[in-house]
C-alpha cells in the first residue's frame, strides 16, 4: 500500500487495481479533452476566441494536476505509534457539548481519533474520512480533501467551457449549411455539419452526460462542507441538524473547508 510499509500480496493486488482505475478515469476524462483541443479549440483559435481557449487550457492543467495530486497525497492515514496491551473498546469524548464515541481499530491497532474511519478497501484508518473514490483510486480524507474539491470544481468548469466552445462550432457549421450554402435538405445540413465538426459533436455528447454528474457532486460537497459533515457522516446519518458537534456556522465551516491548511501526515 502506498501509505504503509506493511504490504501483502493482497495489498499489492489492491494497489494494481487502484492504478488501473485511475488510468481508466484519466482516459475517460482526459480523452474527450484532447479531442476538444485538437478539433474545437483549433476552430476557436481561427475565430479569434482566445479567451475561451486560454480558459480551457488553464482549467485543464489545474484539473489534471489536482487529480494526480489527489491520488498521490496521503489522504490522512493514521499509523499506530504504540502497542496497547489492553485497549478500551471505545471512549466517550465531549466535543462542543456533544458526546462523540471513538473506538479501537483491531486492524490498525489504534484508538481512532474523532471522524476517523477504517477504509476496508485501503485497509487503513483515515483521518476525517470522507469516502473512497474509485475515480481517483484512493481515499478522500483530511490530507487530500481540498485537492479533491479543486479537482471536481475545475472538472465541472472545464466541461462547461468545452460544451460552450463545441456548441459554438456545431452551431456555426449548421448555420453555414442552412443559411449561407442554402443546402435546404436537413440530411445535407447534418452531413455538412458533421464533416466539419464531428469532434465537437462527440465532445457535446460527453459533456452533456458528465456535466450533470460533476455538478451534482460539486453541489453535494459544497452542501456537506457548509454543514461541516463528511460524505460518510451524511450517508450514515450520524448527526442531525442540531446534534452535529462539528458545526460552527456556515461561513466558518466554508472557511475551514477552503482556507484552513491541510494537516500533514507521514507515510
């Protein structure tokens, strides 16, 4: 495993699986982007639409970089520093007038800090565990959550820019066929448009499908961030609106989510 020296054959197989998943994700995400850059952006450049091209390239660089670093950075793996002879099954802590129960992890041999969850896929306890993301092949936790948010934010904005640019291109050649060349027949108009903007049409299909997913994911994480919850806590319904010990107001929660420094974890 990337975050521990304890490695078994099973761990190696899981590691190979994670690399395979992120490779597939990279192909599915970056592939349409490359198609956009070699087809639509070339046409946009000829139309002197430099702002949209520049924005697309910047978003692409940030998106791919944040995706890679989300995968590479330690998500918050907690490694046991001591061996407990008779560990307690659980301990009750009082946090903001609420009782939070922390438990002993028999796999990692640690008393899990608050909000720490054992990931059965990675076989590690992860601080402020959010979820295990198959798209980036790793857990999302305290160590890489901000990078993950940057990734899904720029992915949505890039898909939006790609959709806008590709629609401009398809609309241009559709208008050219129907109003300038006066082809008249809808089949001829379609053939003319596809002959000149087939790549843009493929990008539109991709963007229309994926933009709904990335937008819903972004909205969901902004919501749980405003409530100072994790995906795990929200799905498990661990806290109600009035019993969340981590809630400190929407503005403070958002500031903590985006502005506070990420904790550092040793590998």
